[in-house]
C-alpha cells in the first residue's frame, strides 16, 4: 500500500505504524542504491526547500548525515550548534519553534528533553526530526536495522543483544525497532536497570507500547545479566557508551563499576553465532585514542583492569575485527535520514 508521510514529524518512532517504519527502511535502501548508482545527481526533489538542524549536544554522524542528505535532495541546510542560538536560554522553546516554522520547511533537533522536541512539533507547524534526546534516537534506530537487514536478510525472528547501559536512549530505540521488525532483543545489563526499563516512570509506557507491537509483529524483549549466556545464538551484538552526552564526567567511575561485566569482548562474540555482527552507534571508546579514554586509562586503569587500555564498552580487538559493522552502520545514517526528510517533506 502506498504511504504518504508528508508533513509528519519523527519525534518518537512510536508515533509511526509498523507499515510506516518498514516503508522508511525500504525507502532508505532505494535511496542508497540510487546514490551508489549516481542517480541522485539528476534528481533533486527538494529544490527550494530549507531545513535547519539544531544541536544542543555535539555530533559528527547526525549533523553530517542531515547536511549531505539535504544537499543530495536539493534542499538548503542551516546548522545551529550548541552555542549558536538563544534556544531555551534567552528565547523560549515555544517562541523559537514559532519563528523557525516561519522560515523553514523542517527542523532537526538534538538535545536533552523529549518535551523540547514535542514543543517544536506543536508550535513550529512543520516536520520535526528527533536527532537524539535523552529518551530516544529514532534516526539511529533506522540505520541500525538497515545495517542489520543488509547482513541477515529478513529481520523477523533474528536475535540482537544490547550489552551495557540498557536504560539509555539508544537501547530504548533499539528495543522499539525490535518491536517493529519482529526481532528478539536481549537487554544485557544490571538487574536494577532492567527494572527501570520495565517500570520506571519515564520508561514503562514505552516498554508497554513495545509489548503491544511484539504481540502483533513477533519478536520479544528479554533480560540477561550474563553476557556469555545472552550472546548464545545471537545474530548481532550491540553496545553504546557507558556515559552519554550531557552526563557528567564524574559518572564514569560508578558506571565502570556497574557495567564492566557487560563490556563486549571477543569471548562474547565467540559465544554468538559464527557470522554474528557487532554494531555500535558510535562514537566508541575502544582504545586510548580519545581525550576521555586516555584520561580514564590513566586515572582508573590500574583500579579497574577492564578499562586498563582505555577501552570501555567494547575492546579494541572486537572493534578492529571482521565482526565490526559500525562504520557502515554510520554510513547508513545518511541514507536513512535522507529517507526521513524526503518522506516527510516530499512533494
Ligand atoms: N551515532 C550518533 O548519533 O553519532 P553523532 O553523535 O556523531 O551524531
Ligand atoms: N547514548 C549516547 C548515544 C550517542 C550517539 C548518547 O546519548 O550520548
């Protein structure tokens, strides 16, 4: 059935139906093929459209994907960085939303509160795309499942394990995606976090919505606090940083204590299916080549052997291995973001 998503916002993936999410994934693949065939050069369907991408937190993949996708589609793109506007500081979120709605055709927003995305949707009157909040990362989820699908084919019944900070935005979006695509997801982390995912004040509604989708689409969400058990028969293993953007540096030590037994290492990979893939939304701490991981290595490496090389959520051995598909996953951000912009702004 042809779908028309024109005018819609991707604030939360849960505001879309299973058919609409599948449509966006199919369109992403079409646009990826078209780009690789060079067909995008004589097809600029969004000439004359203007989008703005607003970031309260830094970004490489999301920013670049929006900018390149807009260029490929023929739209102009304005970047506003974390210090580049008075959004929420000297001008209210509501006033900013109304003003941007007068000037632009679409708004990407990366920030802290999901309620800011909701306000942009409500007051701008134009499509708004969530480029990451503390609650969700829906454009990431589309790239995650596009990459997974490219490697395993039909997603239904496949198994993905998220190991680490299972209550964070990326884990939540991965669970939502599993519910849309009929995937069995195992959240592998501390038991206390699993309780938050199932019944925490800002989590329960999402968990319950996913359960409804699992009933309809197949797949499931389950929990493990044993990474080698969780990895059995897995088609994909996924992790994310232990301390997210906007969280304080002082959280690193308690998170290392809490999450060290969930580091993705080669033993975990070897416990999975032979052709398992490793996924990560990136950026990753897999060695000491970042300022943060070098500091962690220096200050906490002796106390916690698991981070003695600077690697945290994934070892460098896994990151450098043939299993790692996170770089092509990052490339898929552009194709999926392009699909979202085109579907919601297209003529
Ligand atoms: N995965 C992701 O959102 O990366 P950036 O923070 O670089 O945008
Ligand atoms: N959970 C991470 C994802 C980064 C893409 C964060 O919010 O910083």
